[in-house]
């Protein structure tokens, strides 16, 4: 309120760009943390099934989806067909 009056002063500041930047940084932090966890599993030589499960979990969280698919190809089990 302005002293001696019935009036007040209002000041507004648009923080849209700042909030978008903060959200982008927060998302990047989550992605980097997830990638670090996956990298740790790879360095530990974790079973491929565990790594696949982890990738799927992080992908679902990142995309806010309950659906997902992660697979791998076992080259020892691949049978190649080469036409004559």
C-alpha cells in the first residue's frame, strides 16, 4: 500500500524462460544419473537381462509410460540364412 492512500503498487516478473531452463536442467540431471547407473552395471559385467530391465525401467520413467520393450540379440543363437 502507498502510505496515506487506498492504492497499492504491483510488480510482476515473467519467469517462464527461467522455469523452462530449470526444468530442462532437472531432466538432464535425471538422464545423466540414469546413464551413470547403466554404465556402472555395464562395468560390473551384469547379466544382459539385468541391464535390459534397467534400461526399460529408466525409459518408462523418462517417457512417463507404462509400456515399453527392450531386447537384445544373442549372436550365439543367431542363424543366418544366406540365399544360394
